[in-house]
């Protein structure tokens, strides 16, 4: 692993939603693969938000204390009606979530139109995941508000990676490559995130920024240090 740069991933799921691993096992497997930091962002809606956050806060604190991995507790607001996104994002942060991800308008699922914009207008949202055919105006809003956009490694969600990369580059929005992991086989291995970014049509110089500089900027925004 020493020959490869550290891996960062801010969109991962545990068995607290539809993943298959306990948070501590997810952390261990990530460490073995060369991860330096990750966010556990289980799916939530209005009814389970506080319970999921409470559990992830405990697990992530143990991981940070005993493994050296920067494990960040968070949520992914999933298929939440656009009108409810801002209030639920605020609720998640108040409950202890350090990162709020919104499940964007991926091409693979029937996400309600208006979700992308509602996420980008919320002051408590940090990352818009797999935003599908995001508009130029929405990408500009992401840039203005400092909200990161995702290049996804997940099958189906990755269909619009090229479009997302182009819109972000034109608007000056910051990108991250994330796995949306649900199982051990989804975790990044050394060099894989770079291949996904290049496959999205990003230039070499952009790829280095996205894989190493942008994660550090997000970590600092969330109040952590490496």
C-alpha cells in the first residue's frame, strides 16, 4: 500500500441500513485496503434518522480512537421529499451527524425531481451523491455553496459520471469519487478511484485534485484534521 496514495471515501453503508457489515468491520476492511478516511452514511428518512446517527456516532468514535482511521458518522437522506430535505438535514446534524449526503437524482432510480436543487439549497448538506443529469445552474449552485458532487463507483449510479464531471468542471464545483459501498467487494482498492475518475473524462491534473486535495478540504470543512 505504501506505493499508492491514501484512499478517501465519503459515501458508505453499514448494516444499520442496507449494507452487510458492522461499522467496525467496514472500518477494518477499509484500513486493509489503504483507506485513510471514510464516512459511514447510512440511508435515513424522518423516522430512523436519530437512531441511526446515534449508533454511528458511537462506532465511529471507537474506530477513530483505536484504529487511527478517520471514521466520520453521517447519513444519506434517501428518497426524502424535496420539501423535507432541509429540515431533515438539520435534524441529522443536530443529532450528531458530521456529514449529510443527499441521494441525488440518479438515472437508475425514481428520485423525485427537485431533489438535487433542494439538497443544494440546504445549508446542512455537504455532498450530493450521484446527481444524474444535473443542470448547469445546479452545478453552479454547488460551486457557490461549497457542496461537493459525486463521481460514483456504483453500477447504475455511474451512468451519468461523464455528465457530472463536465458540469462540475464548467461550474468550478468540487468533485469526490465515492463507492456507495454496501458490501466488502464495493470497497476501493489502490488505484481504482483514479481509473473511475479518468473514465468519467477528467484530465490527469483534475484527477489528482479530486482524489487527494478535495477530500482534505471536505475533512477540514467537517471540523476534522488528518
